[in-house]
């Protein structure tokens, strides 16, 4: 499919390519007292979206978000958790893994964008659906959930279509980071897992001796 996309891009007349780039600030929040492993598969690291022109008046688009995805999530997770450990592979039984509390595996399930077809106003929209899996170091699923993100160019006064698409993608990525930071501990399975981590400490203290 990647080869086909590349051939279509080369064959297209006036094809446009965007390698998404932007700044992603670290969240200002109290860090969770957890050591989190994170694994990005190749599809995530190299994520891109290809849209073939439907007619002569339209243009092929190739939007590459992989590098920006990794930059965003590395920055976000480092600001959310006490320690973040990159993983070399997806956790599996009998596999030597670093000592972490759990491993987060993000992926982009879907990306859509809207282009102003019959106007020169360069306002673009990008919508993404993420899927997250939180697993143990043996690969057992702790939680599995989805999340959406949305970005729109806040101004029409940009010099190029590529700049407008890039800005919409950056806004969507920032939206994803904000949603994840505020919703992670609200995922029911994540809440139950965190409560279970605290339980042994509470039990070890033992009941208070009545006087």
C-alpha cells in the first residue's frame, strides 16, 4: 500500500506533501507516581495519510504525521509520569523487559481532513481517532480505549495550502495531548489498575490497633 501511495504521488500532477512539524509544550500538572513504558510500532512512527485527487481540478495530498506524533507523545508522557521508559518491542510472555508499572501502546486508527474545495480561504480541518492499549510487561491487556482529536486552522491568512494543513494537524495533535492528559485516570480500567497498585501499600500498613 505504501508503494502504491508513493507511485500515485509521483504520478500526480502538482501533488502536495506535508511533513507535520510544530511545538508541543509539556503539560503543567502533577506527575503521576508511575514508571510508564511506551512502545510505538512502525505504523505509528511512520504514520502518514494519502489522499488521491478525485478530479483534474483537485490535488493529491500526502500528510506525514509520524515524527510529530512521536514528538508530541514523548513530550506529553514525560510531563505526566514520574518516569517514562521507551520499549524496544511490544511486551510479550517470557520477554526480558525493563522494570515498569505498565506499557502504553498508542496507534492512529483513522485520520480525516476537510479541504475548502471551491474557495481560496485556506482553512482546513483534521480529525483523528486514536486507540490506546495499556498492557503489563507480559503483554496482558490492562485497558483498551479510544479517543478523538480535532484541529482547525485558526486563520485563513496563511501563505500556502501546505502551511494551513500543517497548522491544522498541529492543533489536532495538541488537542489529542490535552484530552489524554485530562482523561487518562478517568478510564475505568485504568482507575481500577491504579487502585490495585495502591492496595498492597495500604494493606501492608495493617489496621490501626484500637486503644
